[in-house]
C-alpha cells in the first residue's frame, strides 16, 4: 500500500467527493495549511480568483 501525505489524501478525497475532473492541489494545500499551520493572531485573506481580495481578518 502506498503512503499518502495528508495533502495528497485531501486532494484525492476532494476529487472523489465533488466528482472533479481536475486535481484540486491548491484546495487541498490551503485546507492543510489552515488546519495545521495557522496560529492565533495570523491574518486570513479570502480571495476570489488571484487578484480580488474579498475579506481580511485576524
């Protein structure tokens, strides 16, 4: 059995659950970073696309 990292597992899960035809690597990485690397006091930018910032929060 092949070892999957947490990000790879999330990527495959997103693809299966949402029936995606692309690899959601950015979605998986963002979820991993949010749940494992965020600390109290960090800033969060919620964006639409690559240029439009919708919300900034701390």
